C-alpha cells in the first residue's frame, strides 16, 4: 500500500474503484503526458476554457499516478474515474494543473 499524498510535494489523492491513488506531477510524469497530449500550457488553457476532453483529463491523471496498483490498466482507471464522478476528480485535476503552472 502506498503512503498518503503529501501536498507539500505537489501530490494529491484520488479515490478510484475504492482505492486511494496518489498523484504526483513529477517531471517524468509531465513529460510523458506532454508527449501524448501536446504542450501542457495549451492543455491548461483548454481546461481553463472548459474545453478539456475527458480522455485528456484521464491521460493526464494516469501519467501522474505515483504507484499504479497491480492489475490497474488505463482503461480501468478511466472507467473508475467516470464511475466516481467528474466532480470527485475535478479538485485533483485542479491540483495537478496548479502544479503544472507553479511547480514545486
């Protein structure tokens, strides 16, 4: 089991499928997300304008998961995010986007 999220390190916690996942937008995670999604500043702008697609949100969060549980696939993660409701994922997304802009 992974340790709790540490906000001082820019980490946030997201519960999906009954599992608490720690998300940390590390350099490596953000580079991987950028390679898939394009420039991160454009992603932040789309989010600010309410134009961030569900697939983009799931991809960004997936890349930031600190320790992926055994058996958890990206598809299962995406389904669990949707099942948990976008309202539950939004504060975590906001924290990740804040980290992209401000860094730690």
